[in-house]
């Protein structure tokens, strides 16, 4: 009976010691774990929040309105921004002699710039072509084609006005009033920008880690 009690006491002491040992190992591992190469939250905090004060009711071109609401090719603009952030980081370290040229080259390759594709046309393209270039009106085929193009552009424009419930402020210049949809797009675009930059920088950090191993 006495032996059983001693055995239980020793068992509890062993478990307590093991728990302490593993806790010590875990805390040590956590303390030794290096922080991310690029502080993403710090970089995102540098991006100014959009200011929409006084925008409602302003008169802008239909093309400008379209560019803001469609946010064409925004992804490539934002991943390029992330690449610039990473490039500036490694340039600073190299200039301060804090990394070797070999490691710098590894980091540079890891940034992997994504270029904007050469193909693809913005849905706002038609809205920027109201004015036609001079042409020979005696050429019936050209004249017919130009009239057809202008008709298509006008139809696109009218559809655009209906889609965003826009009111024209200058009919001749094809300008519209800024409305709530435009303001909403500004904040949505800002959120998308931050999410895209974060995702790209996370991938860059992962690749930088491999350069250190």
C-alpha cells in the first residue's frame, strides 16, 4: 500500500517535470522564431485612407467615373506596389551592408514582379472615344464605318448612365455628377488594394524565408 502511494507521488512529479520541460521548450522556440522580414501591418499603415469629403455632386468626365468604378487592372498595380515595398527594403539593407550581395540577389529573385498583360481592353475604352479623328467624307465606306462607331459609342454611353443611375452635368463634354456609387467604389477599391498588397507581401516573406535557410 505504501509502495503504491510512493509510486503515485513519483508519477505525479514526473508528469509535472515533463510538463515544465515541454513548456520551457515551447517558450524557447517561440522566442527564437524570427519575425517576418517585412512588417506588413506597418507597411499598410503607411497607405493613406481615402478622403471623400466634398466629392458628392462634383462634375467629372464619364471616363473618370468609369475608371474608378470598374477599377481596371487594379490587381497588377497593387502587386507592383508590394514589389516596390520589398525592393526598397532589400536595397536599404544592402546599402547599409546588413546583407551580402548573394542574399540580396536571392531576395530580388523572390520578389517576382508580375507584369500587366498586354491584352485586354478596359470597359471604359469606348467612353473615351466620343471625338473622332478627321476622315475623308468622300470615302463612303469610311464615312459609314465612322457613323456606325459613333452610334455604338453613344449607345454604350447611355447604357453606362443607366447602369450607375448617373445625371449629366455637361452633356456636350459627356460629364456626370459624382454620386454614392462612386464614393462606395472608392472605399471598395481601397480595401481591395490593401488585401492584394497584404497577400503579395505574405508570399514575398515566405520566399525570403527560403533565402535564409
